[in-house]
C-alpha cells in the first residue's frame, strides 16, 4: 500500500524521524567532538547537546529532547551522560549508545588518568585563568539553553507559571530532592493545566529497544547492586570491592556531578584507599577537563591502593560508576516511549518539560553563575560569549577556546 502523501511529508520533514537511523561511527564522531569541547558540568552539557544534536544535526526535536532530560533527571546517575547515551541509542541502537558514551567520556578520562600519573599540573595564573574562562563559557551555554528551551517548552501562561514555580522550588529546596520534586509537581500541574487536543504522532522517539531488552537491563542493574558486594566480602577480592564501591556510588545518587562527591569520599577516602589531599587534588583537576565529572572515578581508580590501580583500576572504576545509570535508562527507554504517546502522559510531560526549564534556570544562577561570575569583567566576558553563541552563531568549541583565552587575559591584567 502506498504511503499517504501527508504521512510521507511528515516523515521527511520531522527531525526526530529523520534522525531515527544512523551508524555507530557517526555517533562516535559527533560525541567525540562534544567530549573534547563540553566544559561546565552536566547542565552546560545539556546545552551543548541541544545545540549540536537538536539544532544543528536535527536528530530529534525540542519536545523529544526535553522528554529525555526529564527521564534522566528522575533516574540516579550522571544525567548528561544518560541523555547522551540515549541519543546514541536513538540514532544508532545499542552500539550507537555505547559509542556515544565512549566518545563523550574518553577525552576527560584520559586527561585525568594522565594527571594521576603525574603528567599534568594545574597551577599558576595562566592555568587558573583558563579554568576560570571555562566556567564563564558555561554561563553563556546554560543561558542559551534556558532561553531556547523556554521559548519552545513554556510558550503560554500555564507552562511559564510551572517553570517559575519549579525555579522557586529548586532555589529553596536544594539538591536532588528539589529537582525531583519540581519534576513531579510539574507533571501533576500539567495534568490539570496543560491538557490539549491529542498531538500528531510525528516527532515521537522510536527507540530501537525491545521491552525484553529493557527488562534485562533493569534486572542487570539490580543484580549488580547486590552480587558484587556479596562476592567481594566472601572472596576478599579488591577488584570486586573497587567495582562495588563505584557501582553503588553511581547507583545511589541523583543529580550526578558534584552530588556524587560525598559518596565517593566515603567509599575511597574512609577506607584509606585514597588520601584526602590526593582526593582533593584530583577533584580540582576534574574541573579543568571537558566531559562528565563522573570521570573523576578514573583518577581515583588509578591512584587507589591496594592493587588494582593504574590503568586497570581506572577502567574498573570508570565503568562501574557509569554502568548503573546506563542500565537504568536503557531499561526505561522502551516503556517511556510508549507512555509518552498517551494523552494524559502528554499533558504530564508538558508540565514536566516546563519544570525542566525552571530547573535549568535555577542552575543557571547556582552553581553556574555563582561559581563563575565574581565581578563586572567576568560578566562582560560571559555576555560576549552568550552573544557569540546566539547572535554570531559561532561554533561552541570556538567560543570555549575564545573564552578560555579571555579568562587568561583577565588573570594577567
């Protein structure tokens, strides 16, 4: 039977449908560039992803992207890496997801492994100025993301009100409790305030993940949370103990990024595997590299004692801390895709998407603004970076480089 002209046109023009198939190599190349240039933490990463994959490459639309962000905010683990992995799965299947995670994670993991080996040192006004410039570019990236997503996802009074309410909630209730609460309240408000006629099906995300595969991912997540812990104690295996420590840290934290640091400190500093000074030095170095902050685990695995450490310890820690979040999101993808097509679910997601805008707006102030802008000169550099991104349409990697140089110039003045 010949496809209806309207359906064929929707398939050709819809960005999410256009991005429904691709290769793992294409995904790897896209995310490797992001892994080299995505400074500023998980909120900024979401801005980089949106600019490169939603706006430039048109792998999916704003609504689908916000749905993914909302899903990953609900789940424990590194939210930006989970979003990246899901985008890779959307584009290239499971191999695409693994390619996305590998490419986005590898640059910062290798840099931190090199630092652990004594190959790098971040000190002096030039290095400190460059780091400060990278914090300023994060302000511009997040501001661009908030502005663009607000126009697309909070275009009317009810959704704008939900976004503002979510901002207030996350300001007054800090941490993952405020974020998850804002998303949950946004969903409830959406059920009441955001009911619209059923939307057309174009733009829905067709993840190539079966329900059986999703169930396997969820079962694997639960088993790995229990079995290595039991085996490490009975077998007296340091490798299993190392895996278990980092897996539990990744599985039991919401929000990712800086939120995981207290758990990591309890897992590696308290038992004496890593000294407090060494731990803090690695944390400082992690601020200077692109990509996810969870790659701090590679540094900790490399310097931990007793053996395994070095490259082997870094690999164990790195895989272990990311694995629970990836298993969870992979397990949820097939169910999430079916759920979001239902009218009530669509209304809830409209409220949730608006809440995500408020959460990002809150994060724009703290920690992004408060950790970067300390005076009027900082403000001027951040505004310049924002203008280059929005008005000048300058590639993000170029803005990163120019702002880092601007940070060096400020440090030398």
